[in-house]
């Protein structure tokens, strides 16, 4: 099915390189007829390859935005409406960062300034985004706002660290602001809880390779790829999902509802044999 997003306009946060979910989502949205602006933090734009993505998506405009600053968010929304010729129809929030994880600090010995930054960038930025969009009346009725999350918001994965706390807050914002957006604007707000994915950020989590293998062995369908997630994002931006809101949607090959699998047992046996 083509042109699911024909005529729709949006904003996509967080595309760093072709491994990132946001990058794949932008490609899929463009394939389905959407126009959009791309945005990322200034430092991420210098490190990444976002200009290549913009060129591949009809020379999409790029607007830098530090998501921890109100003035940057206001500038992003204002310029996006100027570039796109009016209100947007969809927004993807794909933003996350933990300095405590980067610095190798244990969860029981966090630096609270780092934790504050983690919560601000990874979660509070989602509220800041929606508050700005709401105040500026920047999204059309039946629009769709999506943020990416992870099951670490509900279950303890020790190496996921404080990001689990940040994602819990992120999901709460989707419900609380989702209610207001739904009542006032018929706008829907959801989070997508994705499988562990081999992105630049995901691969930085301690023992990521082992956990990726475990999740793939437990999930009856295996791990969902970044491209798979991008397809799901397109669905959630389209009119086919117009009555879905305030939900945390698991996109993880069945991992979230599987207690045990024989493939996990085999993986454990192979790991023992290799020791």
C-alpha cells in the first residue's frame, strides 16, 4: 500500500545515521508521500549524517534543536510551520541520552546532575515538545504524536540503568498529555516500545550484544528491526490508526508477553559450553 501519508506534514526528531529508527522512519514516511522537517541536537548533527538523509527525502529542511531549551523548541515549531506551510500532522520523538551510563556510573552511585540531564533530555523534552505544540496550536485535528520507548520502563533490566526511569516518565506524559490533546484537538499520542535495536545509542548499553541475542531467542518472531519499527510508525501516523491514543504499543516480536522459550535454554547451554 502506497501513499498512506500523502499530503501529511511532520517533524522527525533524532535521525543520526542509517542505523537509527528515526532515520528509517524518515525514509518510510517519504516513501509514503509525507513531507517533513528533520531535527536533532547541534552536536548530534555534527557527528551524524543527517544531510544525507535530508537529500534522500526530497531535500527536507533541517532545524537544529536542543530539546532541553524552551526557546529552541519554540523556534523549531515556528520554523517548521513556516517551511511546511501550516500546521503539522505528525511528530516523532526519538530522543534519549544518559550521561551516567556513558560515564560508567553504577545505578546505586549516580551523579544527580547527570540524572537530571537524562530525565530532561530523554523524557521532559517530550512534555516540552507537546506543551509547545499545544500552546502554538501547531498540529492538525487527528494528528499523531509518537515517542519511542522500551520495556525497561516496566521491568528491571539492570544495565538499562536510569533510562528505565526516564522511559517510565515519558510513557506517563503520553497518557497525561494524550488525554488533553484527544479531548481538545482529536490528536492522538502514543509510545512505541521497541525491541533492543542495533542503533548507535542502543549498542552503547553494557552487554548489549548478549541481551540482543537473549531477546531474539525469547521472542517468537525474533527482534524487530529499525526498518520494522519505521513501518509501524508510518501506520501510527496514518489515518488507519486514528482511534488509537494514550497507549504504550509493544513492537518487540512478542518479547513482552513471553515468559520462557526453549531457544533461550539452548542459548544458555551454548554459552556454558563456550566458557
